[in-house]
C-alpha cells in the first residue's frame, strides 16, 4: 500500500504500483476483499415501453440481441458499502469504449474505501451485457441515446431507490457519476438530458415540491465529447454515414492486425503507462471471451458523431457540477471539443489538465492516478483538512482551469 496525505483524509490508501508483482499482489487482494461485498445485477434495457419513459423522442425499443447471457438484460456490478447508512453516497461508474467492469475495479476500490456504494454499468455491446453482433470483439449500437437512457434507467430504478431513506422523510444520499472516455460522453449527454427533464418537472411543481436532481456531481476522465480524427468534421461524418448505410455492422478500416483480438501484450502501446496496470487489464481481457473487445463498427462511428452533436448542442443545459480531467495530447478523443464543451456549459466545468497523462488515465503512472483520485474525492465530498496542505490542493504535473 502507498500512503497519500490528501487521500488518507477519506480513509483511502493506494495500491503499491512500484512493480508488476506488487501491483498484481495488490489487485488480487482487492478482488479477495471486494468479492465479499459484490453482486451481479441485471435490468431490462430502457425503451419507450418503460412506465417512466426515456424522454427521447423517436428512440425505438432495444433490438433483439444476437448474443445475450441473461435474456437480453443489461449487466452491472454492485459493490456494497462497507459501512452502509442512510448517508452512504452512491457512485455510478460508466466505462469507456471496448471496456468492461474490471477496468474500473481499482478506482472503485478507492471510492469504496471512502465510503461509497458502487455500481459499474457494462454498456450494451460491452462485457456481459447483450450484443447485437455475433463478433464479440466488435462494438455496434443503433442509437447513442440508448447508452444514455440505459444509464438513466439504472440510476432511476436501482441506484436512487437504494440511496433514499424512506424512514427519514424520503431524504436521499448523494449520487455521483465517474465516467471514462465514451462513458464520459454518455455522462455529459446524461447531465444535459437530466437537467432538461428536471427543469420541465420543476415548472409543473411548487418550489417546495420540485424534484431533486437524479445525479448530484460528475467526474469525467478524458471524456469523449468527440472521437479524435485527422479528417475534417464533415468528411468524418460523410464516411460514417456512408459506412453505416452500406455496412453498419462491419469493422472500420480493416487491417491485418485488426482481424481479431490480439492476445499478445503490446509493450510499445503500454510505454508511458504504469506497466503493472496495463498488463493487469490486458490479462483480464485475455481471461474472459466477453472482455476481448477491440474494434468499432461503422454503425458505432455514426452514433458517436450523433453523440457529439447532441452534447455540443445541449451543453448550456448542464447545471450539475462537473470535474473534467484532460490529457493535453490525447490520442483518442478531441481535446478541442472538450474545451468547447467547457466554454459552452451552463454551469462551470472544473477542468484539470494532467500534463503528461495519456488517454488511458486509469492505467496511468502513480502520480497521475493519485492526483485524479485526490482531486475527485475533494470535489465530490469536500476538502477535509488534516495538517498542512498546499493552498491550491494540487500536485506538480497538473494545471487547473474553470470555464463557464
């Protein structure tokens, strides 16, 4: 274990990531500890047939899946709080493109130490959730709003009820969202959608009876406001639309080394990341067939473009506090679109730039992981004083800005 003064104020100690061996030993210990608190959860995908409705005009019912483990239900992992109480906060974790719940395990462990009850959603087409293509390595979605509606349904029907103490007058503990990459884009669209939904309902009720927000705060790591492309927005959109029309469920840009999941650990790709973290995640993928996702379809690419349009067109609707971690040289998502989102947002977006970080922030080096978790805990739970601390609460290697 590694001690960190800022994290220790929340009861959090970090894994020793000095070597592959120490990190692997730590993660095995995390699994052994959390397994006693962990259950698998399943729920029906969101759709117009829901009693509460999705509020997305024109979104159809979920397709009949080609591959399904549990009758077409979506999968999530629930890690119960170690000391549950009516004040126990809930953390909903949304994974990135081609990622599974295991990708969030280490971060979930830190939030669990801080007192959270954890819910990790595996998006449609990911992990153990239903698949709409036979190739388990390929990601396809018919409508990006399905990701958003599914996340909302999980929070509305599972997380919020579990966080509400009826005996205390239906008061609710905080619900927070931690999301990476594609999951971050889904979280932003969710923040916009929920704010619009809340405003509509508030107008129908007196102030004292206005509904409470479904999500209180968001932490986003390298969020996918838009995928990074070397092509112009217009040309990217044209290729996506044509590809989705003629070959929606085909892989994008097929190359020899993209025809199947690569079980050989790529040392070049891992260079700059924490080697133990990158290797651990690779081995977790290799161990389970449903974890071996690696490619986008043209249908997903078109949906990602629609997600970008939705986020930027509705950014002024964001009212919940947002903490955004940014990698200045991100290879996978557009930093420029992140900045545009932050400038347009209806509420201040607190942006922290991790100077030497890559897109894969949860697999980063020690300093970046500590800085992310320290800052996230302070943002979500408030700064807890203990001895002397830096006046700005930041460590070397990061810089911070807020945009309105």
